[in-house]
C-alpha cells in the first residue's frame, strides 16, 4: 500500500515539475521574444552612396 502511494506521489510530482518547467519556458519566450532567427536585411546600417555624373559644362569650368 505504501509502495503504491509512493509511486503515485512520484508520478504526480514529476508531472507537476514538467508542467511548471514548460510554463517557465513559455513565460521566458514570451518575455524575451521567441527564439526565431531574424533573416531581414538591415539596409539602414549601411551608407548609401550615389555616383555623381559630370556634365561637359562642369568639366569646362574645372579647366578654366
């Protein structure tokens, strides 16, 4: 009888601990965001440089 109650107690304790572990993991993922990789390109970090075309008038002004 005691052996049966001890096994039942252990089984119940394991289930409670497992459920609490899952709940803590879900709460942690909810607080700090999901652990999903972010594959978006970060174009804002790079400086965009455009090439300026020289016209024939500006070349003449440089020569003078």
